[in-house]
C-alpha cells in the first residue's frame, strides 16, 4: 500500500532540493460541500492553496512544479462551474505572475490553448513573458490539458516538422511535447484520497513515483507538501533496471 502523506506525522527532515514535482489538485468540490459554500468558492479556496503550495515549493527547493488546473475532460462539468474556473484562472495569473517575478521563478502553461479564447491566451503570454528570466523554479499550470491529447499533438508536430512517421522515436515525441524544456516529474502527488492518474502527464509520468494524500486540495499546504516530498525521497527508484539510474 502506498504511504499517505499527512500533516499529523512527526517533524521531518528537509527533502532533497531540485525535485521535479507535479500535483493533481483534487477535492475542491468536497471541500465546498463540507464548508457549505458553492463550487466556485471551493475552487477559489483551491487557488489560494495553489499560492501557498507554490511558495512552499520555492522554499523547499523544488525545481519544477506542474499542477493540473483544468483537464480536457473538465468541459463536461456544469457551464457555471467552468465559467467560474476560467475567471479564477485569469485572477490567479494576474495575482501570481508578479509574485513569481519577485521570487525569480518562471510561470508557464501546458495544454491546448486556442479553444480557451483570446483573453486567457493573452494572459498566458503576458505571464510567460513577464517571468521568462526566472531560474529559481518553474511553475507550470496544465490548463485544458490532457495527456493523451498531448501525445497526439506531439506526434502530429513531429510529422509536421518533417520527421518520417516510420522512424519517429521516443526522443522525437519528447521534443514535441507542450513543454519539452521541462523534465519528467520525479513525483506526482494526488490529493483528496483518489488513486488514479486521470490523464495527467501520461508520457512524462511513465517512471514517476506517486504519493497519495487524503487531504482535500484547499487544505493542502506546506506541511503536506513537505511530507509528500519526504515520502518520495524514501523511495528507491530503479527505472525498470536493477540499480538506480537517472532517466529524464
Ligand atoms: C478538482 O477538484 C479541481 C479542479 C477540477 C480544478 C482545479 C482548480 C483549482 C485548484 C482552482 C484554481 C486554479 C486554477 C489554475 C484555476 P474537484 O472539483 O474535482 O473536487 P471533487 O473531486 O471533490 O469534486
């Protein structure tokens, strides 16, 4: 059984610096129900948690933090909920990009952008340009993102770039992912007790360690991130071989 990270554990040592982490931020709806507020307020609390966790990740020396903000499957939700998430996304980018700049961190996005409309695309470009020089950490928000769609888009882009489909290999696909400059995540954390990948980082997550936390996303903060990274660091990674060797 995987070990669940919990804020109730005894004090932990610092996790190693330079971890590439990804998070499936689950549980906003259950948090909203538990607090008697509407779903958009649940997602708003989720946005506040994202701020806190991003700050914590910087403090803990995380090098890349990729979070699942909106999936290609989330379009099936109620239109009011979707409209709320889109508005929250704009507010969040407006608020967080200057903070990322101040902290020397880069902000970027992955997913199919064009269907999100000009207002959101413009915010994404603004935030990416503003924070392009950040080297302390990269925060990547997966938005209108699906792992399978990303693989299809990568193969199409490789073919469009002139690569012979008969000889396309793993490097060709990796080089045509949405954010080829980001490495494969070392650890994928999922909150709110569910234990599935939900089409997140399907290609990049092939050798990721998974850490599952029971905490609902709006309640997830620095202690929970710290515990999840320490749990990851305890694992022995073999990448399909018999000894630990690094696969990017
Ligand atoms: C999952 O909770 C969360 C989402 C579908 C959206 C994530 C959004 C945020 C964290 C809000 C702010 C961030 C951005 C990037 C806009 P759920 O609604 O599936 O929870 P449930 O499983 O309890 O219903």
